[in-house]
C-alpha cells in the first residue's frame, strides 16, 4: 500500500501519536510540514488518503489508521471500539487541554489512570490499543519530567502501564519532513501589513503567517526545552553518582563494585556456587554467585537488601557502605550480577527466599548485564492464583501479554520449574525406552504427502512443486522397523494445520513417538506404554520435588493419582460408563449453573450423553466427564481405552479380527484428556493399499511407505504422545500454552 500523506508539525505530540499508531499497525506515512491550528493554537494534523479524502484532527486520523489493516489496535469487537473512542476523547479533553506541568493537574490524571489500571494491563482489553498509544504519549514528557521513580510509590499500576506502552511502541522514527510549501509573504509596498495574504493566493495547508504570538510561543518553547534539558541533566547526574565505574576482566579486582563487561579477555580463578547449594553448612565460607536481581530495598544511606534469583532458587544478600549500597540500590530489577560474599546464618529464617536459613554478606558486587525498563513486572507475572480471590483489584497479567513478552515471562519461578519438568519428561522417556532396547531415530519433517491423511496439513513451496510438514513421524517409524530396527523412538516436532483455539491444541508441538515389533499381540505394546508412564510419573515425583512445589505455589493443584498397571477399558465399556454414570455428573453441574447460557450448554451435553451410541466418537467434553466418572469409581486418573471404532482412526490402523467395525487401536488418558494415541499398524501391503484408496489418499504420494512392506514385514504397533499435554495435565494447568516455550497456534507465530 502506498504511503499516506500527513501534513503536520513534526515536533507536535499529536504527530508522534499518529506515527506510533502507524508503526504498530504497519502503515507507511509521508510527512509534510504543515497542517492547521485551532483557534486556541493547538496543531491540527491533516491526513490525505487515496481518493483525495482529507481527515483532520488526531483522533479521527488514529481511528482511520487503526482500521487500515487487519489489526485489533482499534478494538477486537464493537464494545472495545466504543471504549477506545471514549478514552481517545478523554485524552483530548482532559490531558491534551490541561497544563500538566502543574503537579496537581498531573496528579489528578494519574489518579484516574491508577484506579482504572489496578485490575488491567492496558486501558482496553489485553493488548496495546489506540487508547494506550494516545494516552501514554500525551503523558510521556510530563512523566519523565516528574520522574518515574518518584511517581511509582503513589501510582505503581499507572507507571507499570506507561512503561509497558513505551516498550511496546518503541522508538518512533519520524521520516524527514518535506520542505514547507512557502515562507510567509513579504509586506506589500504602500504600507500593506505583513501577515496578510495577497488577494487570490492559495490557502495551502501549513502556510502560516509569522506573528508576534508565534514568536512569543517559539521563545516559550525554547525556554521549556532548555528547562527540560537541565532537568534531564540533573537526573542523569544523580543516577551517575551511583552508576559505578566501568570495568573489564583485566581490572575488575581493582574496585569492590562496578559494571563489568565480559568480552572473553581471560579466564579467572573464581569458583561459583549455585544458589540452591547455599545452606547452613556453608556458614562463614566466601562464595561467588552469579544471579539476577529479583528486587532491591535501600534502607538509609549505607544499607541495601538484594533478593537474588537463579532458576527456581532465591537468596537474600546484604550490602553495606555508602557507595556500594548506593550502587546496589540503583540496580534495575532483572539485572545480572556477580557477587562475592560471605555466607551468614540469620537469627530468624528469611521466608521471602527459598534459601531461608542463610543470607549473603556482600564483599564485591559487579553488574555484568544491566536491565532496561521491563514491559511487565515479574511480581505481577509470579502472583499466586489464590491472591486474586483475596484481592480482585490486583493486576493480572493476561496470556497474550505474557506470550508477547515471553522471555520475561519465562523468568518466573513457576515457569522455570515447568520447563525443568518438561525436560524431565523427555529425559525419563528416553531413559525408559533405552533401558528396554529401543533405538532413537530422526525422521524428515518435509514430506511428499500427508502422513495422516485429511486436510489438516501445512503445504509449503518446494522448488518447482509442493511439500508438506509432517503431521507425525508415523510412516517413517514403521519403515524403520522394516529395516530390522525392532524398537525405535523419536522426540521431534509435529505440525497440525488445525484452526483450533482450545486450551489443549497447538499447530506445532513436540511428539514423543515410539514404534515396536511384537510377538503375538499388540497388547505387548500397551504393557510397554503403561510401564513408560509409570516411570515418567514416579521419576517426576522423586527427582523434581522442588520444581513441583514451585509450580504449586503459583498454580495450586492436587497430585496425580495413578496405579501400575493402570486400568483398561474397551471403547464400548467406556461409552457404557459414560452413559450410565455421566448424567449424574452433568446434573450436578446443571444444578450449580448460575446463568441460562451455561444451563443450556450443560443440558444439551446431558441429552447427548444419555443418547450416546456405542460407535459414536467421544468428544472432548465427553472425555472430561468420563475422566471424572473413572476417578470417582476407581480413584485413578491414568487409564487406557482400547478397541476404537474404525471411522475414528487413520488409514494404517489394523482392523479388529473379530468385528471390522472396531480396530486394534487405543488411547491413553490423563485427568480426563487424551495424551496418547496408538494402534497396531497394517503390515500387509495389499490391505494397506486398499485402505489408502478407501481414504482417498493418492497412493503415489506414499508409495515408498507402501513398498516398505513388500519385502517381508513384521507385525508392529506404536503410539504418539503429546509432550506438552503430558506436562500440562501432570501439573493440572489450565492451558497448554503454559507448557510450550514459544507456542504456535492459528494466531501466533511470534516471538
């Protein structure tokens, strides 16, 4: 799209707002010095859009830019659009037309925003909108002048919001403005007054007459800029007082504190101690620790307390001395520091730290990575769920904000623990299978045809043709068995082009796949899977106790209940349980429902459960009800359902030998949700070809797979496990995006 033409004053705050909105939306603007002015002297920008339509004033221009592209910056729905319009008008009337250099005026504006933002991340919805852009940029110069630190004590939520907005908006690069159309006309001979246009002259946008008022305003503007510059210099000098010296690896030992830049000049003889190892036994030992500054508390001129964080462990550090305490107190949260300290044992435990029996008396302190302003506060992102019940006004960081700032969000103790547990699941998966004679393989993810059949596949350009992202390593696992590798497994990415926005679906996830030959019956594979999950869950409970408790502290949950061997049901038995006992579960929910909408949904589900057919597939909601029934009846949350109907399984699934309506296929469930799907595979090439044709899959696209069974084949079976789903359900989290480092779904490809 061609650049839109904007006539405006480059230095005006309204111009900055327009360019910020254009940057967020992705619209190109071309700036020309000009525009108009209101009778009160405020600049009036003019946007010219294709077709010659001219839009005047900042709010209509912002709305037009927000509607130019598919973006939710102007609101995700009708209600949000109305709220954003209200905030834009409020900014124009209450902020832009007020003298915010007056501390009382600024204070009243801050009070309004503070009250609104106590329970919100942004002014409207869960993402940056035109309302945030307009309000934050109108306030920016006044907030900077008053000082963020000075305002944070009384208006913490407003300052958090402002910093988040500034971070997301970023630097707004103003393009070089075109030269003004003309200078003010000179005075005519014969005494014609200067500043009066010649008769017939065009009244072009931006053609301003130079008047005494203009000169006065220019002088006032220069004085204001000089005053602001002096204030910035004063603040910079105050900050520099405790900035500390700049050091290198060659000279850092010459100062007990400072900013150390590590450029691999040399190696030192420092011995490092993990924070998790700090205990009473190390009393009076001098240790080196590298960690993040979780928070700092300056007390007086010569004392500062730091909370240091390293993965899921924290410890308190005490800094003494005027200069060093000042340096410590000026460190922004999340800065990375090297600390040399003596381990001390306080008289009373420090309950705010995981290493509550010790604290560090700091002797040397070096900042090796200074943090900038954070887009979200770790205290908000780390807040336990139970605290919101006690105080609903607390700031809750929304999921979109977390994922937009995932690098910061992943620093919370709970998230650190989640991804250590995720790593543990993969380790335990490999450990068990290697012990049982499995071999790890790595299969291609670019393939020539849909590996599972159907339309849920990503097609990509591949030179002069098309390729597909693998929906699973299924075909290649089976082909590997035909090469005489009897037991194989893989940990790798799975791609599903499903436009699903549920709590448990993603377009890319990590698959834990296994395949093996068997002697007589595919239930030999079920026994391996049962033992595998028992090994994983026992391993997590014994090796990751600290991480489990760290997650529980923020997201409370009950421990998983399972037995080994786990309980098994046929599909028909499971449907029978659902029909006979599921209605009681749903009737209880129906009686507890408080609104008509939910009552209708529950009633509809109740009616469908009562009439559920033996061969009808089990829906997601059915799975949850069945899981509750099995927990109530048998006290178990891990179970297997075997013998699925043929219409619910892929083309390569072996039919049941006694009844072709069923298959030798199975799913494994955890807390009422499927985590594993598997089956005995067809190993007869003739039968396989018939199934391929029945499913409408072009045989040529998977011919090498079919051919793999022509030269002597083994009976075999296997399964695919969703790794993120296992972690989510083991910890009983409410969304799979919490267990994916950088989740991918139909609306998210970044970060």
